[in-house]
C-alpha cells in the first residue's frame, strides 16, 4: 500500500517530550518503537545503505543518508539539542594497542568508536544500543567488556544491569539479552540491548530496575495468525531445490551437525527461527507447509525444475514484516495498516532490510522504560 503522508505523523496528536537521534537507523524500526510511546520525537537519522534509505524515506518522508563516521556529520550533531541517542551499530572486534588512551585507542577503527565519540561530544541524557545476541560473548567477552568500560568509566554513564563492586564492574547476560518471543511476536530472536543514563541525570545511589523482560500484548499468538492463505506460486520451492536441501540436511546430520532446513508451521503454537539479514539465503530456516495443488508441477520464473508437490514454500516479505512488528502493528493509522515498501526496492532487499531490523514491540517496551526513568529523574519521582 502506498501513501502520501509520512507515517511519523501518526502520533502528531501526541506531545513528544524528548528528542532523539537515530544512528545506523536501517529502515527505522528503532525510531518507530520510540515514537509509538508518544513521548519521543526524532530529529536526525543516519544510514549509508542506499536501499534502506529508500525505504526509510518512503515511510518517514525523510532521507536519512548520513555517515556516522563522517567528521562533518559529527560536528553537525554538536549543534543538535537532543536527549536520547539510538544506535544499532554492527559488531566488530577491537584491537587493544597503542598508547592506551582509552576508547580512542581500544575501539578506533570500529563503528562503536564513532558512537562513543558522539556520546562524548554531545552527552545526551540517555541512550539505547542494540546489537546481535553474540555481542556479549564476542571475542570471549573482551568486546563487551571494552564497551561497558568505555560507557561507564570514560563517558560517565550508568548502565542498567551493571553494578560496581570492589572497583570492578559486574553484570550477567540476563541484564542485556531479550527475546522477541516474550514481546508478542512468534520469532526466536534474541538481541543485546544496552541502556544507559548520564551520571548527571541519575540521582545519587539510585538503583535501576531490570530492563523489561516481556510485554502484556500478544500481537500474534503464533505463526498461524500471521501467515497469508493465498501466496503466489513464486514463493513455492522447486522439486530440485527440495532435493538439494534434503541432501544437505542428511549430510549435516551424518556429521552430527544441525542444518537450518526446517518447516516451522507445525504443532500447537509454532514460532519461527530468527530471520536473517542475508537478502536471500537463510529462508530455508523458516519453510512453510501450505498445500497448493494447483501449483504443483508448474515451471515458474527462473526455477529450473517444477514446483514441488509437497506444498513447501518460503515465507514472504509481508510475513517477515509481521514477524518484526512492522506489518499489522507499528504503522496502523485510523485502523488501516500503512506499512509498505517502495516499489523500487526489490524483494531481495526487503528480506535483507527486515532481517537486519529490530522487533519493534521490544524496542517499544525499552522506550517506555527510558521514558519513565527520564520523567522520574526530571520531576524527582524517585
């Protein structure tokens, strides 16, 4: 569905109290989660992928083409009066070398370095950093330790879930890892979320509650509720591809390894595996069994063999959009779902953008958490 008004106008009747910037914004999932609370207004975004920028502009009426690593952009941010920094930066290994000048040495060359640099120069009241589940254990925990040490010891932020005892910082995975399945969407997707508040904002000796572990809304109870009934033939696998997947699976199982080929819409409350940001490969992790006899044996598109007669297909971009909370949840205006991709963005890019995005209901709950604490600190309700 196309529309003329940017969807950030959906909450125009609600007053936004806190300003935010959205770095590594992708197609704007983090931004939308914050906007859904009615308490945040986005001032500036940054994304370098041109296709993601096309979708973002289609949804929000703004082109976010900015480079977080660009010094001119960093200088521009210094003049932006904002409260909350949002960043879903990619995970990279850190090289501990040089003159030991804190994060300027330990994280230089990584994208986290640029986030830290912006936090240092602009000092917002709070931030949300989002990353893959593996960030916590990346490089045997060294990467995460450098991030936390930088945020706490050098940038003067208190991190939710981090305690300082005997001169050391203590934390566990439970403080940062949250699963999409606990927030109303049937997808096994665990991500790392780091929430911090500036020391100058937090009252002395304040103890933070843990980050939300679930929400009270069941958006889709299971996969059955979000699957489309009448899917075009192009989404059904060819006979030859089915045989290839079965052969790969048999080989992997013989070696004692798992393999991602799996039909997921079975049982009482089926949920999907994590959708991936590969743009094409990986869809075999979430195959759907949906019989469509009229398609069997057809030659469709570039398929070199006919459609399989078992009724096996991949999920569609629309179904992936539901798995992330974009479709039929986050962009509803006057009872009408307004989410769509621009026609110029290919389905390969749609899969990639959704797999690379966030589960919006999880972000929404984290945004409520941040908003509640900023309000409490602002009005002394602690």
